[in-house]
C-alpha cells in the first residue's frame, strides 16, 4: 500500500516536473522533511537506500540522470560476495550476464601480445551492464520503501549551525536528519562543502569504452566459452601507447565491452591521439579485431575513475548529519589485474547505512555517533585492500613499468617462438629482450620485487 503510494507520488512528481519547468526538488510540494536523503542512485546510494528503507527510515534518493545508471560508465565485471551480503539470494535475480570463469592478462607490444590465462569451473564475479545493475539496485531500494526521484541535480549540501540539514537544487530545498553523499567520483558537492579540493589529474584515470553487439553464439565460439561463462581480459603496454593504465575486454551475454583506462596525470602529457582513436586502435588491433569483426557498436562513452586510494579520501567520512560513500570517498581499488569499484561502492553504502542505523539507536546522527562508519570501514576488506594494495600508485610513478615489462614479455616470447635456423635458449631470449627493453638485471629484479610486494 505504502509502496503504491510512493509510486503514485513519484509519478505525480514526474508529471508535475514535465508540466511546470524549471525543474528542481519538487518533492517539496509533497513532503520536505525526510529521515535520510541520498544524493546519487549509483551502487553506493542505492545500497544505502535499500538498507535504510528496509529498516523503516523515510528515504529519498535524488538522481540527476533520467534513470539510475544513465550517467555512469564502467568496464564490465562485478565481484558478487559483497553484493550477496547486502541482497542475499535476491542477487541471483540481478541482471547478471555471465559468470567470469576465464581471466586473461596480456602484455602488448606493437602487433604482438603475450597472455597469461586462468580457467576455472567456479566463479566469484559476473559481467553486467552498469545501467541495468544500477536500475535493479535502485528498484530494490524502491521496493523496500525508498522514493527515487530522477532528473534532479543537487547543487548544494545545506550546512547550518555545525551540521548538515538538507540539500538544495536551484531555489528549492529539502531537509533531512541525515544526508548521504553518493555522488560518485566527480564530487562537486564535497568540494562545495570544503571537504575535498578540486580533483587533481594524479588522483584519477579517464576511461573510454565501446560496447559491441555480437550475439551469444559468436561470443562463446570466439572466446572459447560455454553458455553463461564469461571472460575478463586486461591488457597493458602498447595497447595504451605505453601510457600508465590498461585496456579491458569483458564478455556480456550477447555483446563485448572493450575500452581503456588511462592515468590522467600521464595522459594529459603523453596522449598523442584522441582517446576515442585509441579505443578504435584497440578495436582494430591485429590480434583482437577478428574477435568482433562483424559486430555492431551499440554505444560508447567516457568517465573518470578514482585511482589514488586513501590519498584521495576526504579527511572525514562522517560529519554531523552527513556520510560519504563509494567513489565520492575515493573508495575504489585498481590493481591492474582487476578493478573493484561497484562492489566497493555498494559495500561502503551498506556500511554507511549500518552505521546510520546504529547512530539512530544511540540517539541521533551526530558526528560522534556516525563515526562508527569510519571504524567499520577501517575494519572492512575495502579499507584493508586500499591500504595494502598500493602497487598501482607506485606503478604509475614508474611509467617504465608500462613500457619495459610488456616489451620484455613480448620480446622474450618472440625470441623463443620465432625460430629461423638456430633454436634459441630461453635464458638467451630473455636477456636479449631485456637489453632491448633497456632493463638492467638489477633494476629488473628490483622492479619485480617491488611489484610483487605491493600487489
Ligand atoms: C572506464 C571504467 C571502467 C570501470 N570498470 C569497472 C569494473 O569493471 N568493475 C567495477 O567494479 N568497477 C569499475 N569501474 C568503477 C565503477 O564504475 C565505480 O566505482 C562505481 O560505479 C561507483 O559507484 P558510486 O555509486 O560510488 O558512483 P557512481 O556509479 O558514479 O554513481 C553516482 C550517481 O550519482 C549521481 N549524481 C552525481 N552527482 C549528483 C548530483 N549532484 N545530484 C544528483 N545525482 C548526482 C550520478 O548521476 C550517478 O548516478 C569502472 C569505472 C570506469 C570509469
């Protein structure tokens, strides 16, 4: 009954917004005080909204996109376990395309590549389209009782007398006992509050992606997959013109997502082509193009992603009446062989909700009570991973890694396998490639040691 009412309210707001521009936070006409307002219906916001609404809080989620997921972009793979902790068995009903049972990592130099492949009959992650997953997660929050209002851009957090009391959009304001910021990486609201400085190029990577429709059977055949089995494939080296970052290929149900992630600090200085041309080069790479040669490009897009881990976390994640989750908090892990954004965002949204519930039981959403969120986070796998696996940052600061290592791997393989008359030994092939890549034995050992230790 309540749900129906909420849907009716949402429909009325939608019609009202269409009839009477300019749009703002029209919920003011229905109700302008909520228990919790969440900014952003991405994985972080929707997970928090779901947990809090399930506990009986009046939750309003404000999303600037026409639908959840419309303003988001990701590569393609999500780790399931953190989401299972939030949604239990309901996760099986999520828009899961394929369970990843093949992992591939390739070093690319020119037209050649060397790959390491892992095959398994079990899986802990799945591929999906983020707009579909974000819609599903927002609907779960809606079913639990949260009200989602789309096409509303929050342009400020209202801070008064030492606490956050609501949000504003244009001339409209709406109030809550608690505001959760789940606005994603482009955290303009946090900047407005003075909690973070403007994003620095060294803190983020820029991603660009294409989705190519191919058909289920062709994907299975060309990637060697059984029905519902997926592949996650990451590539580094020449595929990004040796700029720190990498390329990705994920198999969805009947399409393939391909794209690049480039560390922005380096990309600004080193990119020669437009990033869309770099994605085109990936699509046309001689060793890859036959995989999707007769496919149709369905969509393309670009987005930033946080890369600096704890170094870009706001000093505080909890203030009086305020919590920060997901990418907005810099809570994403990229270790080169995998990227964990969606599951980290959802899990931190879930922790924020748990902390909010505890704070409420203790008497209110004061900073003191909400601080439990920071300790929950510090004790969780998210923060532990972020502080432990800092190798990518080191790698970025040692761009030689993105050139020398792929050249070494591909060069060694070329020397070993491309035989003219004499059959080369592996050690000689390796040494020849190492010299060509400009790597001394000692510096290589040091790089390898650091890499292994940090990752
Ligand atoms: C190229 C690329 C590849 C990636 N690949 C992967 C991958 O394979 N696996 C993985 O797990 N992660 C991946 N990620 C990271 C992942 O997409 C993010 O970590 C995740 O989406 C973060 O979730 P979030 O809810 O914190 O933020 P977002 O998903 O960015 O959601 C924020 C939401 O807030 C809304 N919003 C923002 N500002 C406002 C405002 N002022 N008012 C109202 N609404 C607002 C936005 O429209 C958006 O819907 C990738 C990212 C990129 C860029």
